[in-house]
């Protein structure tokens, strides 16, 4: 069984993330979407909100499971029997960060590969930061995030 883990902050999960999740779920038998807490980062949504938003957004994709870690993603991957970490690339600006992250992960465990999926056309500009910024400035974000995420924004 080919298993992969797709880690991220998902603060919140966007249609760009969901596109990567769906495409990865076509390639792998099982995809773990891993909501990761980094103690160095400040989040807009709570861990519970980020987890629930991801769970509700992925509920119709049968081979996707949403999980959580506040530890090292590579170790979580190993624990779950995942050989692959999936990440998304939107633009050249993502490359430097992702390249270093992949190298750091390889340093921790070189049996786990990082594989990249390019953003689908029309989705490359979507980021959690823009979505939050748009929402706070009354720009309609309904085409940028899954329905459950909108609900969590409205609760705020
Ligand atoms: P992190 O804080 O770990 O970067 P994010 O939630 O911002 O977490 O992103 C998780 C992954 O999804 C990253 O690899 C990022 O490049 C990718 N990603 C984010 N938005 C998009 C998008 N619109 N299209 C493709 N990949 C994306």
C-alpha cells in the first residue's frame, strides 16, 4: 500500500490545498493530511478549528485521513509507514523554502522522499494568508475555500 503524508499549517485549508489533496489521493492508496503545530508560529485559527475544518473539507475523499502532530513530520511519516511527504509548489518563491525543508527532512530520515505537486492553473495565487486578508477586508472568499472553512470564518 503506497501511503503519503501531506503536512501543513492549513490556517485555514484552502481550495489550493484541497486540489493537492485530491490529486495526491489519486496517486497514493492512502493520504494523511497532517495538521502540524509549529511552536514558532502564531495561528489565526485554533488547532481544533484547523483540524475540524480539514476533516470536514476532506470527508468525501475515502482514502484521506486528517491527523495532527506537534512533533517532527518525518517521524510521524515513519510511524505511519509513509514513504512520501507531499508538498505543493505555487511559484518560484515557494522553491527556496521547500527546497530547504526537503533537505532538512532528508537529513532526519533519508528513506522518506519529498514529492512536489505543482499548483493547478488558477489555484497558484491562493494562500491561507491572502484568504485571511481578503476576509478581513470584506473580499468574497467563497470560491477560494471549501464550504466548511467559510462556516468557521463566519463564527469569528
Ligand atoms: P506550511 O506552513 O507548512 O507551509 P501551508 O498550509 O501554508 O503550510 O502549506 C502546506 C503546503 O501546501 C505547502 O507545501 C504549500 O506550498 C502548499 N500550498 C499552499 N497553497 C497552495 C496552492 N494554492 N496550490 C498548491 N500548493 C499549495
